[in-house]
C-alpha cells in the first residue's frame, strides 16, 4: 500500500512537471507569435507614416501666369503630448486600456495642385487632396488616410477644430480639389503602449522620427515589449505645428 502511494505521488509530480513544461512552452510560443504579428503591423504603419510625412504639403494653386499660391496653409500637426525637439525628449502619448479613451496624435495633408486655365492649359485642372490622421483608441493605434474631409471628424478620433485644415472651398465635385481616392487606407496596430515624435532641424534637412512601443499584457503582468521606429525626411517647405 505504501509503495502504491509513493508511486502515485511520483506519477503526480511527473504529470505536474510535464503540464508545467507544456504551459510554459505554449506561452512562449504564443508570445513569439504575438511579437511577429504585431511587429509586422507596426512596420507597415510606420512605412505608411514615413512616406506620407515626406510628401505632406499645403494645397496650392498654379495661376495662369505660372506663379504658385497657397490655398490653405496645412502644417504637419503633432500633439504636444508626444512631440520632442531632441532625441532625449521624454514626451510620449500613452495608451489607455479603455477603448473609450481616444487621443488625436497627428494630421497632415497630401495634395496635387489646382491648375488655372492658361494659354498652355485651355481648361482648368482640379487638384487632388488626401488627409492623413493618426490616433489612439484605447490601446489601438489607428492611421486613417482618406480624401473625405468629413471622415476626419470621427475616424480614428475627433480632431480639434484648429487641426481640421482643409482646402478653402472644400473638397469634392465642382470644387477646386477632388478627393484622391487612390490613397484610401486604414491601418491598425494593437497592444500599443506609447507613441512619440522627435523632430530635428539642421541647415541641410528637417527630419521627424516616430517611435511606437508595444506591450503584451495579461492583467498587470507584461509578457513582452518592444519598440519600432522610422525616420521621415520632410520637404523643405514643410512645417511642424504642435496642438
């Protein structure tokens, strides 16, 4: 009887060890899968942000005499909460576990010019416009690129009135600018902890670095964390404005 009890106890310990090993291995595999998937999403968004920030401009008009005039001044808007003027800056926009907590992070526009009728262009040519907005919805980082100005009032988050800068006269059929539907996209990165922007200005160039930190949480426990970043080289005419 004693031998049976000892054997049962040893067998129980063996099963407990095997189960613990399986649980740890499965958890590590799941953590690895999460990192690969999240990293791909983050890199895809960062590539889109870099390309769009590098093309960001203000809607402008080419007059009949060939001169160029700005229709509406549209800087690259960045929330002051996350904007830094040096690589050592500590400003970050942190996420919140509640999806009801939303933060507007950035907005810019990409446009092709409206061209007036002239000797060389018999008929006026409308311009094209795209708005690009970035926001946190809970722990989801959402990037929305669309030529429909009304979308930016709610997706991904409501932008402040001073930031919602659209071409004077509006965008749409019969307007000076049409919606550029070719660039429509909506990207999401989940499990985002924080977002930060670092601008640098020199005599040669102006750059904007974007850093995103992701973390996998299970209750109060952090199972894994990593960061991704990209560097956008802005147009000489581009300006950054905090809000």
